[in-house]
C-alpha cells in the first residue's frame, strides 16, 4: 500500500474508528495544528466543462513529528481535531519500516475494508432506485 492510499483511508476514517483501532504509538510532537479552516470545493459541469466554485467545506489539518524527525500529515473534512492528530501520527509511523506492516494490517486494512463495504452498500441502494424509461416509439 502506498502513502497516498493510506492517507486517503485515514482521512476518511471516523474519529471513533481511529481511536478504537490505533495501538500505542511512540511519542510525537505536534508541528502544526490541529487547526480548522475552510477549503473551496470546485466542480465542472458535465465533468469536463468550465470549472466553477461549488462552495466551501470545513477541513482540519495537523502535522506531527516523531523523535527521529519523520513527519506525518493529515487533512480531513470536518472539525475533529483529535482524529486529525491521530491520523497524522499514524501517517508518520506508517513511514517507519518497523511499524508499517503491523499498522497496515491492524489499522489501515480494516478501515479500508469497512470503507469499501460502505461504498458498495451506497451503490446498491442507489441502484435499487434506478428508473428505466422506454418510449412508445421504441416498442412498435
């Protein structure tokens, strides 16, 4: 699993999930944050049209440092400061060879599996409401 992949999983995980799955980790120092701000969401008409500002979303970011100098970062939607700090600490530890395999197995993979299940459930619910239209002209 690559760093962008685990960062995406950690950013989407709830604060409760992170605190439940997170094992004891080494001491760290907070470099920035956790702080709350806004980000502009951009969209495109039809996916490839002209870009437009859709609106703003609240985002929380945090950066931490381990004793050896490894930096961990997190940016996540919402206002959960504790979850942002936990995710940043996990990101820093996941960059360490001695922690990586264990954390991917114990934290990242269970979170990723739960997120895939939630996405599949949403897709099934959306598919159940699909309406297919047929015209009378096509039926002749």
